[in-house]
């Protein structure tokens, strides 16, 4: 994969084309790097700080616009399902303006969250 990316980092290839090649991080990391990462302190810290089993103690609103292709809706849905499974039924997923992309959704989401 790296052989496909490096030649395109030439100042002539547009960002969208490069981003398409880097959508799956495991595709751009070498096997040696992945092996070195197995017991790296950063990986250990990330595992210790994993919030997948976290349960909110208060009402939680998560904002995501359906048009966001940077952060996929499945991440939010998985978290919401985990919260419901842990009986945190006061959590909700809000799609303020479905057509907005990641950047534009962030603005309206922060504004909406502050207004509540």
C-alpha cells in the first residue's frame, strides 16, 4: 500500500485521491510496524482507556449528521447500543441536519449541544 501512496505525495495529486488510499489504516501500516505496536506503551494506554464498556451516569446526547463520511454512524450506533445494553436508557443519538458533512455538522452539533 505504501508503494501506492508515496508516489502520489508529489504536490500534484489532490487530497481526495490520497485520502481514498488511506481510508483503512491497517492497509498502510507495514507488518513490522504492526508487530512493534503490539506491546508498545501507546497501545497499552489505549487499551486501558477504552470506553467501549463505559456507561454514562447522566443523560447523554451524541450528535452525528448522516452526511458525515469522516466519522461513520456505525461508531455512534455501536456506542448507543452498548449504553442501552448497560441500562443507560437516557442516551440518544441526534442527527441535527442529515445532509451536512463532518465539518459543517460539527458547527451545528456544538451549537445545538450548547443550546440545550
